[in-house]
C-alpha cells in the first residue's frame, strides 16, 4: 500500500519537503526497532479539521518511549503544535491520518539505550478514509500469541512490537479472513493486530483487561465513556476464546479502524451476519462526535486546526 503522503513533513522541529527528510542507514531504529509511534486521526466536517483526542495521543506518545528510556526531546505543547501545524502547512481540508514517531538515531550497535541516546522526531500525514468496511469484516483467532509483559511491555507503542501483528495478519490472510484476533499468554482473548476488541453479550459490552496484553486504546476508552453515557454497561474482564463464537455482537476499535463490526468469527456467523444494534449505535455516536455534530458533551476531545 503506497501512501499519498502530504507534501510537507515535520522533522526535528522544522517543516521539510517529504522527499528531503531522510536518515542514514546506520540509524539504530532500523536495526533494532527502537522507534515509538502514534496513530491519530483528524476529521474534516466541511467547516474545520478537528484532531481527535490529541492530548491523550501526545501523552501516550511520550509514555511509550519512557518504558525504554528513549527520549522525546520536545515538550507536549511543541508536539501538539507540530501536529496541528503540519495539517495547516499542508493546507489539509480532508480527513486524514497523522503519524508522529521518534526513534533512536546514530547509536552504533549499542543495546544499552539510555536517555542520552540521540533521537529524531518526525510527523507525517496523509488523507485517509475507512481502513475496513463499515459493513463488517471477517476475523479468526490465529496461532500466534500476543506478546505480554513477560517479554516486552504491551503498553509501549514501539515499532518492533508490530512484528507480532505482522505475523498474525499473515496467518489471518492465509486463513482467508480479514483480520487476526490474538489470544494472550493464558489463552484468553487479547486484541486484534491493531485494534482492541469488544463483544456484546446480554446487552453488555465486554472487553479484555490490560492484563490480557491489550493496548490501552484511546478508541477503547472513547467507547467505554460513550457507552457509559448511553446507559450501556461495560465490563472489563477475561474473555475466553469460546465466548467469541457465542457473542451476540463483536466489534473492533482503533484510531485507524474506528469502530468496525465483525460479522464472522472463526467461520461462524455473528448474530445474523450483519452489524448488531449496539455496534451500530456506538458507530453512529462515534461518527457524530468526531464530526463535531454531537451535543457538545465531547467537544473537549476535538482540537480545531483552523
Ligand atoms: C495493537 C493495537 N491495539 C489497539 C489499538 C487501538 O488503539 P487506539 O484506539 O488508541 O488507536 C492499536 C492502534 O493504535 C494497536 O496498534
């Protein structure tokens, strides 16, 4: 998939033409996966471009690096300003994806990464629509397990972690489904390759706890908060693998996937094979909130670019 990258990127404090922002082949992150990233969306509603939950993304961006003492040498305000700034610089008036990342630069082959290791920071952006069909996708449990705190911290959004997602996705595609669901080290449901998972049973939303190695997703948090306000009970607990196939509804959440219904799991139809009622309710609410068409209760989640 080739990206339609916007003309300018932000690189170490300056705007640069995308093709001029390069790093040497000796960059530590290329060799060891010592990169940290975020995925953020901004929504164009015909009047303004709004970055969704910018503060939470910037906080997680810094926290991810702290697990590994990888320094982000810009303040939260500078990063937030650069994120809205790069949208402005590119005169973006379409919904887009924003990818800030930082990584260990020239640090030889040293595995003792400390706060002193030099880092570079960049932000790229590109117009972006739906990642998955909003009519629902198929999914299946794969044999690869989600890595856990027994090996590396699942709460750190590190480049290297995504090898687990890549090998899981390859297996899912070989099995003929759209998306992989991974089990945690105990065999309970963890999450999908790049999304959190929710099931609906008895009118309640159920999602795995962070102890199941699920990322503390910002969309997951959004769904929990809006469900609460809609009077839908949310339970965070272990989900046994077999609960997936008897769930009334299943959906995934993520910045890129937004809220995506799963209509078939392990070749079994979920519900009647169409997005369920609660899933559709959450999708509608989410779309209204990000487009600033809701009642204003969640407007603090939106940062206007223009
Ligand atoms: C492994 C993984 N789980 C879950 C998510 C969803 O997180 P968020 O809603 O913050 O985008 C992502 C995306 O960042 C992810 O990569």
